[in-house]
């Protein structure tokens, strides 16, 4: 019989406390490109052939991407395998690539259908003063148009706060209610400026994290190519706006990542921007701490 030798081992290192990144401060709100969104990029007719690069804008500072809002506009009844590439500078230096496979169908109500390909990105950045471009292709071939909006932090990645993961002690829930037709109604500003902040709750009943938002399910938001939303906290007229989202051609939930930390007793607010003054309706998801 073989007996294993007994030997001493060094003590295991003490694990660092797990933490969750949260937004708390004006520097945590993103900007959007292009300045008058969305931009339209078109695939080439050949199979897996990219169309021309489209200039989305030239930020004066470094732009660190966080989110892409991409919508495939098509009338095909097919399985669509789509790619949108992002690049910067005159040499089209690769920045990121978004890909989605999904069915298309047309029940005869309209010849245009919209397939959102929106997704989070890791925080990859483009240098200051460099134009940012997008181009598109489809594996099946044929010409498809894609609406593109980018969200990112201007000037570099913000410094986020951290809270313990164990701080999330309460449920995830929605304002105005988990199951209700009620919405938070906002009015946008003109020329892609933000309208006044609209109160979600005042005061917050406890510390909470704003983790998501959805647009109301109605025709307005399906036809809308893109509305900008911001989440903030503080008194009316002097809010600290912490996070930016975009919704268009859809009403599905958009995640706020990292989430926004709102403290007990504070006013939680949202506001929206569009090319003209219009009404936009949303709901906000929070997690209680």
C-alpha cells in the first residue's frame, strides 16, 4: 500500500470582496453618434460583400464605446445573417464588429420590417479627432439598409463606484408598476436636445439601482428610428445625468450597465431627446438595495 506523504501547504489567500460597478456622477453619461441619428449604411449586393464606409462623426476627444443601436431594415422573407463593422480614421482601423442571425418575415402589412441588432460592447476606444465609420454586409447577399447609432463615453472611460454584491437585498421591480399600462411620459427637446426631466419617484424609498428601461409597446416606438434617454437623480432642473440609452424600431428592454445608484430620499428622473418636440413613454427597472 502506498501512503501519501503529509506536507504543509501555505494558507489560501484571502479572496477580495466581490463588488458591483455602479454609476454615480455626471461623467458617467454617454454621448451619441451621429449628431443627428441614425446614420444609414448599406450592404453590397454580393454575398458577404461589404458596402461603402459611412462617416458617423469625428469626436474631438477619445470616444470609448459602450453600446451600439443597429437596426436591419429589410423586406425579405428569409434568414438574415448580418454584420456591421465599426472602424476609425482614414485607414479604417478596426474598432468593433456586430453580428446577428435572425428570421425575417413580412405578413403583408408593410414592405419594411425592422430587426434590432443592438448590443453592448466592451469599452474599446477610438483616438481623439478620428472619424468613426460603419459598413455592413449580409451572408445571403442582396442590398440591406442598416440604421446605426453609437453610444460611448467622451474623453475616456469614467471612474465608476463599487458596492458589495450582497447589497442587492431586495427585488427587481418596475416603475410605475410591475404590471400596468401606466408609463413615465416625457417630452423631448428640439434638434436632439434633451427635454425637462420627468420624475420617476420622489423620494426614492430606499437605495436602489436603475438597471433597465423599456419604451411603451405602441406604433410610435416601432416607427421611431431612435430616441435618446437619460437617467439621473437630484432636484428638478439640477439633476445629475448618469446614463444614456437609445431606443428605436422596438420597445424591448435596454440594460443600463453599469447601473445607476440612487440613494434613499433622492429624486429619480428620466429625460429624452429627439429631432423635434414629441412625447415619449417609458418604464424604468430598479433593484432595491
